[in-house]
C-alpha cells in the first residue's frame, strides 16, 4: 500500500454523463417523464470513495452548459474536487438511457455519447499535476475505447501517474463490442497497473479465463501483471434479484460471503465495488478492500441512480450482520 503524504488519496479520469430513465418503470417509447442522474464510472468511483472518507479529485472534459454544470455540482455534493475539469464551449455532454426491466423483460441501456466534448479530449488539456499530489490514479476501461485521442490521453495520464509515484488502478467491464478483435486498448496499459478490478464477463472476453472465481482471479493476477486483482462476481437471476460477491488475489486469495439482492437499480454497482475496494485497500489492505467493496456494491443495488449513496456506517452494519434491522 502507498501511504505517502498527499493532498488526494485518489484521482480519477473519465467522462461525465447524464443518464435518463423512465420514472415509472415504463418502456422508453411510452415514457413521458424521466429521472435524471449524473453518471460516469470514474466520477462514480471518486464519489463513492469520498463518501467513505477519502480525499478524491476527478479529471475530465465537459461542455460549459447547464448539463455539464449539473454533473460537477453533483460531484461536489459528494465531496469530489472538480477543479481539474477542462471546460469548453464546443461539443456536447454525453447521454445514456436506462430502461429498467422486470422478468421476463431485461433491462436495456442505450448510449448517446457520440461527438461529446470528452471524446475529443486532446493532449495538454488535462492537468496531470493533480497526480503529483495523489496516492492513487484510477481509470476505467471505457475511456480509451472512445477514440484514438482518448486512448492517447489515457496513456499520457498513466505515464504521468507512474512518474509521480502513484499507484495505478484500472477497472475493466464489458461491453467492448465496438472495438475490433485484438485491438482493445486496455490490455497494453495493464503493464502499468498495480491494481485491477474486473468483472467475470470482461475476464472471459479479454483474457479467455473462466471457471470458479478463485481460479479466475489467480489466473488474472498472473496474466495481467497487476499485484492485486479484484474480481466482481455479481449475478442477476432476473433483473430484480440475484447475488453479489467478489474475490481478491494479492499475497493470497481472499474470499467473502455472498449477498442476496433485491434489485432496485444495478447501474453503478461495479463503481461502488471499486470505490469500496480502493478505500479498504488504501486504509488497511486487500482483505478490508474486498469486504468494503462487496458491501458497497450490494447496498448500491438497492438505490436508484449510478452514484453510491452509501456511507461507512451502513457498510459496517452489513459487515456486522445488522444492515437489515430497523434504524432509528
């Protein structure tokens, strides 16, 4: 663990988005009202870690309009430093739409982020000096897939983090179907990653690794080169029910109990797992990281939206088996 004195514990880099969802579980084509949420996996990680007590900053590029300001306002509400956001007049804020499902109908996600201001990020626009004051740099797998410029700037950030002596954390999820086979830009960056957070689906797609979670995470640690690998092993039997657990490979393999889920919203749960894991890892090591990550992800399934509206007291309640009791 990196315990050097720093202004920030975690600095993240990624796109800020607006999410729209029908407010009454309607189909998108029949909806007349939408719930509006701020989203973006790296923003979600920064917000979740901040709510647990870490000092976080989020670097991005946003259009200077009410939608861009809505995103940063929500980030600041969660205690995230947004002073490193690059503001521009041109371009647009990216959107995506989530149509919640209920068995037998699956949840549907539709992206609308082409030509966003962030997708046109260029070298020199992001202030990487924030990394000189941070313990850890985190980036998600979607960022480099948004275009060659985004891949180049992500690599620039990773180099700056390495030069600054930061730990580097990478999270990988799917889909990456827009990227041709053999051309996914994330695996080459893994040579710099100290910590890898990955879903089972991404492990199969990118590394062709399947099997029991403890076998998968051990194989990923060997293949990726990361010192620590955290595998998110959530499974939904229906859009409204499932289980969540995770496994971590570090000096040994750490396992934790599974959580039964009654799902309100599955969005943002990998970010919640990542935030809880990074908090626990930076404060007390990989075992605490796993337990906090699992509890944070399980709780986030019960809350609408992508951001993690969870604090340490709630996580401790889950860990102590008191999370379901009436609270006064």
